[in-house]
């Protein structure tokens, strides 16, 4: 994973794990990597890995069974909420940047449609 300097690494990893949950790569109730495995996987220190799980647990994305491990939340509705929140954040940033460039609503929609056509 490539990290950017504009955001703390632990938040970037949390975002990546949330994407995996939304895409079904991490399923409800599935065991997540141990702190050590997470640290190796994302090339972070173990304290950062522990913080990632602590933050995710406080937000309800996962839970820990002492001595067994950390597991993805079993609340399936949460994944729809996470997907919606992430989409809203992306859209907010995108629209803000497009407005900063001087684009209006219709022009933004046109740019998206043109881009989609070019990608086909």
C-alpha cells in the first residue's frame, strides 16, 4: 500500500480495511489478521496496528475476543452505512475540487459522462 503524507498512516490503513469490508473481501464475523500480521502486511509498527484495531473497535467495525483475536463486525447493515459514508466523503471532496477549478454542476456531470465513455 502506498501512503500519502496528507493523512495519518493509521487512518489510511483503517480506510483500506473499511474498503475491504465494503467489497466483501472481509466478511462479517471473519477473523482479521493479528496485530503482528497487520503490522507486517501494512508495513507499520505494532503500536500502530494496535491503534488501528482500537479505533476500528471504538467505531464498531470490529470486535475483539480476548485470547482469540479480532473479528469483523457481524452487523451487516454497518457495511451499507460504511459504503455510503465513504462515497459521500469522496463526492464531497470531488465536487469541492471541481468547483475550485470553476466547474458548475452541469459541467461536472458532463465531465463524468465523458470520462465514463472514454473508459469503455
